[in-house]
C-alpha cells in the first residue's frame, strides 16, 4: 500500500512538473527536482555540529592537513574531495560499530569541515593545508633570483627580508615573522566575518526569493543522506546507488590517479593512461580552425555531472562553447582581432592570448548584462512580496522555514554585519597601503564585490557554474596609477561570495540548522591557524622549500616565480601596455547589448531560461569540458530517464555522482598514503 501511495504521489508530482515545463517555467521545475532529492523535505532541522563533529574536525587538522601540505609540495595538488569523503567514511564506520550512528546533519558538517581544513591556498603552486602556505611562498619568492630587482620592495607584512635570520634559520619563531603572521590572521578573520553574512544574504535572494534550483547542491546532500542511512543500518535505494557510484569512482580513480602517482614514485616518471588534465587536439586542428582551443577531457566525472545538471542548461553551454570557441575564434583570427595567437600554441596559451585579445571584453559585457537581468528579477520579487503577491511562503523576503535556525529579521542583521566587516576590511587595507586610492578600495568592497557576488550566485543557482572577470584587480591597479609592489601582497576587499549561496542551500537540503555553520567556523579558524603554523614550521625547518624532496615545488616554483615577478611589476611605468589593451569598451558594449537582446528573444519565444544562462556561461568554456558533459546529459535524458523513469532517474543521478566522488577520493587517499610511505622509507639502508 505504501508503494502504491508513493507511486501515486510520484505521478502527481510528475504531472505538476510537466505542466510547469510546458508553460516554460523550467527554473521552477529544476528547483522542484532538487527539492525532491532528500525525500524528507518536511523532516525537522537539526544541529549538525556536535561532539562527534568536533572530534572529526580535530582529526582532519591532525591527520589530513599534513597530508595535504606534503602532497601539494610533492605532486602539485591538494587532497580535495579525498579529505572529505575519507573522513566521512572513517567516522561513519567507527560510529556505526560503536552503536553511535552519525546523523545526516553530522555527516554533512564533517564534509563541510574537512573541505575547509584541507583547502588549497595557492592551488597553482601546489600549496594546500590552509592560509599559512602564503607565508611559505612569500619566503621563497623574496629569496629567489627572479625577485632580485624587487625583493626589497616586498612589504613587511608579507615576509621578512632575504637577509633576515628568520629565513636563514627557516623558522616562524622569530620576531620578523610577527608582522606577516598577525596581518594574515587578521585578514583571514575579517574574511570569515564577511563571508558568512554575505553568503546568507545571497542565499535568501537566490533561493528563498527567486527559488533557483542550485543543481549540484543535491550532490553533497545526497551523499550525506546515503551514508547516514548506512550508518544507522536503514539502507535504502540511496545506499545502493551511492555504492554503485563509489565502485565506478574506485575503478576510474585507479587508472586516472593511482597509476600516475604510484608509477611516479616507483619509477621517477608518471605513467598517465588517461591524459591529465585533457587531450589537446590543437596540433591537428589549428590549420583548419586557427586560434580555436579544441580537445577532450577524459575525466568521466564531467559526464556524471551532466547527469545532474538540467539538460537545457548543458545543451546551451555545449552549443555556445562550440560556436564561440571553435566557430568564432577562427573568424576573429582571420579578421586580425586575435593578433597574439600563432600556430603551435596549445590550449592553455591559446586561451590566455585569446582572453587578452577579445574574450575578456566579451565576458565583461555579457556579465554586466546578467547583473542587470538578475537585479531586475530580484527587485521585482521583493516588490511582489511587499504587495503580498509573492510565489508562496518560501518565496518571500519576510518568511523563512520554521526551525531552520534563522528568522526573517536576520537579513537586516546580516546586512549590517557584512557592511561593518567590509568597512573594517577596507580600513585594514588602507592602513597597510596608505598611498593607495581609498576610493578604489571603497569601490572594491561596497560596489563591485556585492554586484559581482550577486551575479555569480545567480549563475551558480541556475547552472552550478560561477563566473569571473579575469585580471580585474590587475587592470584597476594599473589604471589607479599606484606603482608600489606592496599592492600585490595586501589583502584586498575584492571578493566573490557567489558560491556560498550554494553552501547554504546544501545546508538547507540536509535539514541542518544554519547555526551549525557558525559553530563550525568558530572551531575551524583556530585549527587552521594553529595546526597550519605547526606543520608548516616542522616541514620547512626539516628541509628547505623547495628542495629535491619536493619534486613539484623544485620543478615548478622557479617558473611560477618568473611569472610572479613579471606581474608584480606591471603597475610600474611602461610595464603594462599589453594588459591595458585587453579592455575594449566597444566590444564590452556590443557584448552587453547582444546578451540582453538574446535574453529578450528567448523570453519572447518562451525558450527555456536555463538554456540562456547555459549559453552565456558556455561562451567562455572550453569544448574539452562541455563535450563530455553534453554526452553525459544525453545519456541521462534519452537512455537512463527512459529506462528508469524520469522521476526515479532525477533522484538517482546526484547520489551516483556523490558516490563517484567518494570512490575517487578513497583511491586518491590510498595512493597518496602509499606514496608518502615510500618517500619516508626510501632513503633508509634497510
């Protein structure tokens, strides 16, 4: 009888969704699909930060953080999702055997904490394990030959000078480090005080008011739900699908991650069966399609992501990517609009030169148009709510779900806290850079950051893909006329909080009280600072960084240092004419008008809204990534959805993707552990 009732409910829900899609309300339909993921939308909110979560936080700080640091220096990559899923699986199993099963809320908070403690500070330089890694990079750079011309211009709040005993003795326990450490701690504290209210404000605007779907928010929620069911021995279809995804991730990770890591340790040269990060085909296509980056990404995680994202959005992104990157770039090149590209360039240098020549300006124009569209929609939603014409009790500014841990009045409090924290951040930066234009700092913090964050939050809410304005900081600093090197080392009030709206949506989907995130951040911050300082001190004092013990740092830091030295001097007289040429007001205006026109046309013909946002995001995306994602989306829609039923498949897909991430994370962690053991015992004579 229960199964019949559930089938009847599914049929009614499917009919309602088809009605919404028939009327063009594809955003609402996508939101409805995500709301259905947990299957327990009406379950009460619970606190996720408990004693078990606290112990898990200490575990990550003690065990995962040094692994993240070491792996970054050796291989140039952080632990990523490995730290999150390994921590969850380990603690879920321990608690299950101790007859103290973890709740879904506790599992999600472990996921959140593990991701925060093992994040990459400077991913391009292989520096993971918290913000203290900035100090390690700065001490290397100030002593490097590449920085010889500007070493003594690098400020006191970044690193001691090359002749300091603090660098000679390789120790943080020296007075010369007190300035850089307290500046780093203060800036990190101000950032955390800023991002929590900013993320909450963006969540209220994009989720509560606009009710955007946040397609990938369901992945973390589904994984937490599946593991919670397994931990409590109440396994359902979620655990079966999660296990299937985990096996796929284990097999794929063995070929994609384990073999390169282990062969690199054992033979000195990594054997990559699947090219990382992608197979570059430009050498074969450049004669026919000049200046067009083309290739294929072998990471099947992209195909599984295509299962989860709305088909209309993936299709729009795929078509726009091919038309823009493969279709327009050759036209631009033959018209002389891409003068810096030349035959023989691969995908990465092609992308850099094309951005400077044309696509940076196109992106700025289209994203300004998206900002105007988003502001119009949110203002209209707020006006409708004030006139009691909102779209339901969840779609208004003045209504929040009971028990979520917040109230409607908290929005004003959040705005006030964010405003005070931002002003304090601006004042802090002005103290460090008294000669830098204060008006520009105010523009960064009070105008650009909220505007850009709102646009990014809407894009994440619709497509799970953020946006960026490349080289904005560099270009504005050059235009400001400020010529000192210290500007590149000061904390700038220039942030993108857009992705944090999805974080709050994930918390909501797991029915976790919002107060849990405040408790987690209060615990995470001292762990990040204290354990980061301890482990970096130990590793740095044991041997220089870089050194032959750390192959990635030894090989790549000198190259990155040369690039850093160049960028640190672009604001000096005559150092940046090539950067200024990247901003083309005419192209920006044309791009903005074209984006608004496209939106108007698609709205007029009642085309899917998600297709529009997918197309806008896809213009700057590489075909390498959009092709496998589109293939996955087609398999999901035309094979699995028909075979299993669209309703069932929409529930299966995010759980499958969460299991895949867990499997690849476990393989990564296992191969890393073996590599670390090999590195540790290799020098021994027995």
